[in-house]
């Protein structure tokens, strides 16, 4: 019904230090506001952290204005990024970047979806180069086996580059495009040898 249970919020000051915490038993979504929505936090505790003191104030109700709505939580934030549409991915990426959170996995999923036609055409190009070239005179079993090996190698290469984007802070678009570019380069090179 759009309610959240066991809500905890942490707020940082300009120096990046914890300045406020809120805990509420329940948060009820009140509806859309200008650029988001209002939530009603119920039965909670708000703690202000100063340099030399703590001030804890219980509350029965407190309004929290946020750009998070129940749809964003249930349909987008908790769903695997690879299963989202391009529009939902774009919204999720915008939200994460606006909140200063890491959106690398969502960006990888976004670019994977955008470049999927290019990867399919690259694999077709590579298959065409193989069938017209070195695999022209062999049986169908060898061709199928070679196709499976090439397809799996391409998939493993894609799966290898995705974590590299996070670890080495590569651009997600580059991490997705690199295996596709390699596939296209090998396909074009193979077709040039045939022709």
C-alpha cells in the first residue's frame, strides 16, 4: 500500500559529518508534491549531533519531503537493473546521481541495452567471416561448436569488462563498447581476409 516500515535516515553536514539521524516505525506516502512526494513518518526519534552534544527528540508524526515515491522503490530500486526498461533505467540513474550515489551498474545495464543491436550485428559479422573463411569446408557440427565457443567467449568478455568499470573507474559506456568493438574488428578483419 506504499508504506515503509523501519525507516532510518542519516543526514550529513557540509563537512561530510553525520549531523542528524531519524528513525521511524512507519512512513506513509501522502502523495505527490512539486517534484516528488511527501511521506509522513510516524512514531520515531530524531537525533541532532553537534560537535559537543546530542539532542534526541521523539516525534509522533513528522513530514518528510522526498523525490522518492512508492513506485520508485518497489519497481525500480529493488529490481535488477538488467530487467528495467531504458526509460526506467534513465530515471533510476538520474535519481542515483542526484542523490550522489553510485550508478555504475545501472549505467552498464543502460549501455548494454542501447548497444545490444550493435553487439548482435558484430556477432553476425564474425559468424559470416568464419563461415565464408576458415570454416567453409568443415561440417555443420564444427561450425555450431565454433559458434558456441565464439558466443560464450563474447559473453564472458562482456561479463569481465562490467566489473572492471567499477574497479578501475572506467566509463560504463566504454566497458560495454570495448567487447563489441573487438567483435566488430575481428569480423571486419576476417571478411577482408576472405575478400
